[in-house]
C-alpha cells in the first residue's frame, strides 16, 4: 500500500515536473554543443591551432555524418529500385548509386581550412581525378 507522501499519490503536475527535466537537459546540452561548435569554428585566433581544428571537424562531423549516411542509405534503395524497374540495367542504377554512396562521410580539418572541398554528392570513379597520396 502506498504511503501518503509516495509518488503513487503525487498529482499529475508534480509527476510532470520530474518527467520534463530530461528534455530540458537534452536541449541545454544541444545548445551548449552548438555554442562550442560555433565558437571553435568562428574564432580566427584559434584557426592555426591543430587541436582546435580537429575538435571543430569532429563537432561538424556529428551533424554532417548522419545526414550523409541517411543520404547514402536512401540513394542505395533508390538505385536498387531503378535497377529493378529498368530490367536490371546497371547503366541506369550506377550513377544514382555512385552519387549517393561516394563522397565524404566525415569533415576533416582540411575541409574547414578550405584546402579540400566537401563532397556530399559523390562522383563516378571514372570521372574522378587521381587523389594525392596519403
């Protein structure tokens, strides 16, 4: 049996205040993360700092990578459907597949410094210029 001061006898308002703390904390954490990202990327004094650029690239990748993965996944499905609907014609499906799956999945410091463009939509490997050696 529940005692008079237990949660079983709590009003909806009292219970709601406990439940609403998690979304508030999540929103606060997201706002802090966004603020950190903006301050690291926008600060010209830290632009030459390798650790700062690495941190900025990692934070940017937290947003960019899931979007790229979703794009690649949907592109793969559309490519497969195009392949099936055209009588298994790879010439139709291949450009869709390459556009979706190829490209950059993470942001690197070289992207942020402007030395290398970000490729969200990939290219056909036959049209791609040779990359510099790692």
